[in-house]
C-alpha cells in the first residue's frame, strides 16, 4: 500500500501549539490529497512523545 490507500488519519498531539505544523506535515505527506482527518490534543504516556498517528488504509 501507499499513501494513496489512506482513507482516514487521526493525529494525537501532545500540545495544541503543534496543530499548524501537524497540518502542514499532513498535507505534504499526502501530496495534497484530501481525506478524512482528525487532530486531538491528549496527554501522552511518555513526555518525549509529541505526536501519535493512527492511519486507516484500504486496498
């Protein structure tokens, strides 16, 4: 599978201040493809973790 198979992406951010850079990185990684996305601000289990990404793809 490739990024073309991604149909849904959820990003869990440790800090809301990362939202803008997260959005830019997502657009760049997906090559401008529009898919269903959600960004959620959460407390992480490990303080060094800045982001966790959940991806659903279909082939």
